C-alpha cells in the first residue's frame, strides 16, 4: 500500500490523533516506527474492549513497524486515575506479576509475536530514583494537572486526589522517553497521559510521538464501557460458544461500532446489511469475531448451534449435567451455589425479570424449589444462553 492507503487503514475508527500530518511524515521516512502501548496489569482478563487498540497495533505491524508492549508493573502500583472518580486500590507485586503473565498469553492472539517487544516499565522507573522522580515532577504544575477532566471534577466535588495520582501521567510519559516511541496508542480517556509523554519527549530533545486514541467500546449492555467491573464484558478467554452468544446479546444500536472497531469489513456494506436484516448482520458479526480467535470451523459450528437453538427452538447438543442427591432445593440458592449466576442478587433479578425457566416453563415464584424428590431430572434455562441439566443420583 502507498502512504495514503496506509493512512486510510490506520485512521479507521480513530477517536483522535495528534497529528495526521506528523504521522504522514513519519511514514514517509520509510523507517520502522516504534509503536507503543502501555498496559497496567490490574486484572487478569483481557476483553474485546482491549482488542480495539490491539487490532490497531497489529495494523502497524502489518505495515512493517515494531510494537513495544509495555507491562506497567511499576505504574500499576500507583494506579491510573484516568476516568476514575476514586483512587485506585494499590495491588501487591504478586497480583501484578500474575496478571502480567496472563496478559502476555492473551495479546498474541492478535499481535505478531515476531514484531512485538514486551518490556516492563520497572526496568527504567526503578533506576530513575528519587532524584530523577523529583526532576520529573518539576516538569508539570498542579494547575496543568487540574486541566484533566477527571481531576477537575473530583477537585470541584471535594473528592480526594492523592499526590501519587498526579505522578502517574509523568511516569507513563517517561515510558515514551525511555523507549523513544514514535507513536503511542490509548483509549480516548488516555489523551492527557499521552500528551504528557509527547511533551516530556520534547523536553528530552526527542522527536515527539504521534498520539492516537481509540473509542471505548460499550459492553453487552450497550451503555457502559466494557469492563469486568460492570459484568458486561466479552473476554478473550471466553469459550467460542460464550463469545458467540454474548455478541448476539448486544443491542442493535452498537452493532455498527462493533463492526468498525473489531472487524475489517467494508462499512458501506455493513450499513446496508444492518438496515436490511439486523439479526443476520449480528450473526455475521458474531461469526467474524469468533473466527478471529477460534478459527473458521469453530465459528461455523457456533453459528449453526445458535440457529438451531434460537431459530428452531431446539435444545443445545452439549448441555452440561450437574448431579445432586435426592431432595428439594431452593432455586435461588442452588443456582448461586453452583456458580450458574454471579450472586444470589443476580439470581433474584433474573427471576423477577422472567429470565429463568424450569423444563421450559418460566419461573415467577422467588421461593421456587427444585423438586428432585419426585423428579429424576430437571432442565434449567438461565437467560437465553445457559442450559443446565440437573440429574438426581
């Protein structure tokens, strides 16, 4: 591809860039760019929201550039305040290293391992020392930090902001100095931090990095950003079946965004497909995403299974079986104890909304019982996607 064609690919779905002209100039130099992504390992699972940026990094790799994937083992102890209305809890070294291990296992489902360098920012932030940290802190004023929307809002609402949180953007910015980044990517809530990196590079006599921010992807509820905290995420480690089913559960109004950020499909064709038959369009979306992570055979299998269960109203072919002793069991307690739902409150919520069926009949009684005194087997359906057969031993 020529430079203009590359730019068209690289700018697809981008929320903001500083600046297009600078990126074009860097690409015209025909040298391998250092493209940076820093991730603090604050949770063990990556989800489709994370892949929005990982896919953009892969596009740079496909054009011959090198990705430096920075594990923020040092910065994770500080905690990124971006988009937060409270201070993040500090993690232990053991938690950070355990999470980091799962990150490196998952990112190569998308990134090219041969064109990726994985580094830990403790390599240069520990040696920085107190003198280096004080020098770094002298580069920014409190007033400048309070320009951040999240800091400004917390300050106006008399919510605490620790000095440690002020230091975070400086540490992230110093990462860009340490690796001499040409481009840095982040979510659109990261723009302030990325600009700090750009300015610290200038101060260090380096050519400033181009910054590219990507939109935050809404989760399965279609409202809040995808997050484990909101229980609306689709994990990279989900089974192909769960991944397909969760994508089929997203609201129609965010389907276009999923196509744009999670696939390479032609958007004019996608818009026409959604307008003509939104259900088939969503099925195609689920197929494409499962295919990326599990291959074409798995994607076809999950599509056929979904159509069989939900279009033809047949039961799944692989219903798990839970064996229990003869007796009567409170339904809410049972599905909670068996980890079929996340909590008792979730079980009660589903019941109140008609989201639980016993032997295909909707349960409405909050005190409903599983009668395995008089029945040998009961089929539980939780929501649209989960089926479990309870068998008496």
